[in-house]
C-alpha cells in the first residue's frame, strides 16, 4: 500500500524499550510542502541518498513561494523533513541490520521523539515552487519541514 | 534581559515581507531538553559555533535518559534545536550583515516557517543526562529537539 511503512509501527524487537510520550507538544510544525520520490515503501527506499540517485522533486506550498528567492544560487541544500510513519516512543532500538540494541540518540533511525530527518542534497533546478534535487532517500509523499543552503567553511550563507 | 532577542521580534527591515501563517500546525514537537550556553542575548552569540569555543551543556530531560545509550561512542553529533525567539512569517529577509534582500530558504537565519537549527558539534562527555559539547552558538535556554550521530562516509550509524 503506498506510503505505508514496510512493517507495522507497533512492532517491538528484542531489547527495544518504549516509554510514555509527553501529554502534549511544546511547539507546532507547519508542513510547508511535499517531497516526491520514486519510493512507495520503506523497503524500496535506498539505505542512504546518493548524488548519483534519481532526481526527486520537492513541491513547496504556494504560500512560501517568495522564500525561494535566491535559492538557485546555491549548489548544495540541507533539507529537513518529517518522517511521518515513524513511532516516537522508543528509547532503545535494535536495528535490523546490526541486531545490536542501542539508544535512539546513537542512531539515525527514523524512530525518535521528534522524527525530523536532515539530508544534504545537490540542487538541480528551481522552477516556480518545484525544487529538483539529487540525494534524497525518503518515501514519496514525505512532508517538507525546511530548506537551507549548506553551511560553507568560508562564510555563513546569511545569518540574520 | 536574559533570553530576549537583541531586537524586537516585530522589527521589519526594508525589503522584508511577512505573510499570514497557516491557521494550525500539522505536527507537534516535544522539547526534550535544554541547552546551556554562556550567551544570554543574540548580540553575545558567536556568528557560528567553533570547536575551539566553550563547552556547552545539553541537559536532557530524564524521560529520555535511556536513549543516550551508546552516544558516547561517537565523536561528532548533530544537534537539532528550536530557535524559540524567532518569528516565523518572513518569506523575504534583509540580513543586517549584507543588507541584501533574499528568500528565507536561501538563508540560514533563525527566522523561518519552522525555526529548527542544525549544528554539528564535538562530543566532550556524557554524564547521566548531561551532554557536554563544543561548537554551539545558540542562546542559553534554547530547547533541544534531537541528537543524532554525524553521518559518516563509510557507513550509516544505525538506520532502522
């Protein structure tokens, strides 16, 4: 089924520990767009994005259009997105690949208190509110949280 | 005054454009800890963090303690935090330093729809729920959103 994780969110593996989440959130996230990729299930997603990978298209919501001004001058972009299928309550996890139980903050697993991913991608083109990039590895339909130019060694691309 | 930005949030500079934010948030963020730094105002904060900078202490909330298991094996950590004093409604900004009006997504300014910062820091020590790091540049009292090991070229530090 499109956009479903490859295993149910309720699966707990040996060694894993779930805790009670806080009763309420402390701040709100706006989903500002949608990421289009070729991958409909977690099993299909590459283990990590590659600059040789397919072009993926970030569709920004019209409301934020003007905020793209000047983005095309940058070659590398940091993308933050929301891993909307991930459970948030595991403090210890046992990754399938290693079988070794480890703390959530010692992993880059999607399962974490705030399921925000950070990826650096090559910017291919900006056309209206469509941003073409290479290097993503997320599910089709993933909500976009932020875009920033990659920080460079010789200067900050515009602090306030 | 501690924790206040160095200029009022309502300041709009020449060329800047504010829009109406969405009526409601799409997802909720849990603040999972607090970042302790020497800097009480934006004016005091360094322009960017440095590995030669002072040790800062991330105080993780007790609820997430077990999730630190194994973190001390990593030398470099990515820290996500919430820039809680930043306004969220500017799509065009005119940074003080350059005076050039640019789109929000072409800047790393704290002012953005979702004011999440990403920093890479050197891990100094993990003691209970206190994590000492070097390389931050944020205000004292900044809410913590996530900790992840830095991604390395030769392998992924634990996907799920």
